[in-house]
C-alpha cells in the first residue's frame, strides 16, 4: 500500500475535517484521485488537492506537513499504520484510534486521544484540554494504548479514562484524572488544581512538585514495592524524567474517597 | 558398550508428550522465594497420583526478575492443558499467594494461555485491582503483608516431554546414590528441565501392570536386587546391589536429550571404581511413547 505526503498549501479560513483521510482509504487510488478526494471545510466541500500538494510515499506512511491546527480528526479511529504530522494538529487528534501510531511534532488541539483504545500517540508539543478523555456524552475516556505529551497538557486531562497509559513530560492543567475509572497517568511536571477529582480507580503519578492534595485523599504509606517496580520499569523506557523512576520510591494517597477511594495518587516529591 | 569401565546398555528411554509451563516466583529475599517454590512444587513427583510433575528449574538473581527481587523459576508439567491449569491455580493459590512477600509471573510467553492470577484475584473480595503494564495484565490483591501481585496469565507449551530417564546400577546403595547425586547435579545446571522426584532421584522404578487388577503400575521386579535370584526375569547381574533412577521432564525434546547427555557424562566420569557398574534406561518396548532416547547416541563421543 502506498503512503501519501500531504503538504499544506496555505492555512484555510475555517476548520477542516480530515476524518476520511487515511492510507487505508486511499489504498486503490493514484495521486490525482487522492487530490480529488472531498473533505469538508466548514460546510463547504473541497478537494484535498485544493488544500494540499499530494505526493505518494514509498514507506506506506501518511505524512502531513504544515500548520494543521485547523485540521480536526486527524487519525480518527485509526486502526493501523503510521501518521506523521510535521507541525501542529487540530482537535480530536487520534480520537478513537485502536492501533497504529501517530506522531505529531507540534501541539494538538482539544480532545486529543479521546476514547483512544490502542496504539501509540505522541504529541511533540502541548495537548489542549480534555486530552485522553471521553467524547461529550460518553461514559469512558481513553481505554487503551499509550499517549505521550512532550509538552504541557491542558485541563481535564484523562477525564473518565478507563485503561491505557498517558504520560505528560511537562505540566498538567486543572482537574487532571477527573472521574478517572482506571489506567495510568504520569506527569513529570506540576499538577494543576483539583487533581484526581472524583477518581474511582487507577493511578495518577506526580513526579514534580508536591500537588495540593484534595481533602478527599488519605495517606496510605505502605509498601507497594512490587507493583511500583513493574510500573516504574515500564514507564522508564519512555526516558526523560521517567528514566530514573525505578530508583525512586513513591508516597501513596488513596482516593477519591467520595468515589470509593480505590484510586491512588503517587507522589515522588519528597 | 563400555566407557570408563561402566557398561552402557544398548537401551533407550521412552518418553511422552506433556503440557508444561514456567512460573517465576519472586519474594523479599531468596529464603522466602524458596519457601514458596518448594511448597508449590511439593507433592508433584509423578502424574500418576499428583496431577502434575513440578520442580525448581533454577534460582534467579534480582536483575533477572520482572520486579527486581530474588526469584525462582519453576516448571510444572501435566498430561493435559486442563489439568495443568487446575494444578497451577491450586498450587499458586495455596503456596504462593499464602507465602509472605511473594509475587508470581509467567515464565513462558507463547503457546496456549491459562489463568495464573486471573481467578486468584477473587481472593481480594472486590478490593483487587487490575493493572495493565507493558501490554500484560497484573492483579494486585490486598493481603495482610501488603499486596500480592500476580500476572493474569501464563502460557503453556504443548511441546514438553516427560519421562526421560537414566537407570544407575551400582554395587551398593552408597555407590548408586552417589552416582545419582552427581548426575542430578549435572542436569540441574541445564535450563528447561526438572527432575521431579525427591532430590531428583527415584528408587521405586515401576513397570506397567500388576498382579492386582486395580493397580496400573507396580515395582520393577526385573531391577530389584532383592529379587535378583528369584524373579522370573532379572536384569541384574551378581555385581549389582542397588539401582537408582533419574526421571527428567523438559520443555522440549532437545532439552530432555541434553539433560540425559549431561547426566551420562557426569556418571561415566566417575568410573567403575566408584561402584557404578552399568547405566540403563527405562522403556516400554518403544511402542507407547513417541520420544526415544538411545543411550548409545547420548554418551560422550557419540555422533549427535
């Protein structure tokens, strides 16, 4: 299957929905036919070729180049293959993806990795609000796979997250891991206000300065060394601040007691 | 064939296909890992009455285990995957879950999956927590010393082989025992095999059938020195006063062969002066088991 390289000609005036753009969808098409593929720019149908220069790629990957911050739903429900974005991406980046890999060199808009269930999504810059969370009205957020945010994360990161691993190399906004059902979130930098609000189960790991603990969390200073080594060694392979995790020892807090208290907030700040 | 004064019978060991898995048990220190592993592999000498054959494969240093603690790898073999799953659940539930500070992980990652912590988690009575780490699911079960961590699944190989064996025939008990100990030590240095009997050695080798209809196996009278002169057919010459057998189970055919080769080499090196006079092997005529290990092909210097 041929890959495709789409180079943005100029930034559009309105938002463009790229959910129909994938290597799989273009499997039987030549470059001219890909250029005629219709996407929506606001409520107007435009040909992909009007927005991008289209060129085939031998490696089978989908490459997007340019400032794509107005392009939404890149990698929507991706089920395999690789998408590389050289620049920023719009909203819903990798939303609902179940397999494959998306690497964006820049930042992502709202709801990146929301309801992601597998694969790997790497955001080189910042992630907007509601990353790794749920689509509006849905009960479960991110439910599998690995999300890496090299920059900072916005608010409500991992809202209703159920499974999978989400790492933030920078700081995180307010209400991280709100209503979290399960899974693992680790933040190298600072946490915003109200971390793990309404958390039911799962793990929120804060490597940075001590977060202001919610009053509905309770200290539980017991040995979880076995589990910690399994988790820390797995996170360490992502490098950066996570590299030295196996050598450190976490402090454990249980909560949110208002939601059963089976979640855990681990801090390393001491 | 005679090597170093020891007669090597022109015989072969006859072995059977089994299902096997490896478990990694870790603990706070090697003492407690060993307690758990010894208990888990206890009463597991023969599938005839134990349901499985199990043993300690080797000790693992902290850098070889998933959680960085000392551990022990154990191998468990059964005739069927279903029985193996039952045995793993019972043994891990009673002997690892109960043992202070332990955790348990899969030691094989291909083949058919069976439950490891998958059902034991219910001991947590709702407080158990699951965690996906590196694509594997682990269960954290709260217990009185902290938490018991168990991988959800282990995997079963269908290529395992049970019943490789050596018979060591010597002038007296001391010589037979010494030869057996030396051979077992040499085999224990190899991976992927266990010798399931006490100390790796069995003195009650059996033949198929019995004069009592309810028994499927009975004493191997042809190799009993007490019956040397009176059994209908004794395999023992006047110089043999004691016989020991070593039984080997391995994850593959080649592993069992390698263990027999190592055992033969170590025993032959003792020389006839040690009292070891003959080495044989147990079989059923070659028609029952698909794996045949001819001694003459396994002795040192034999063409592989």
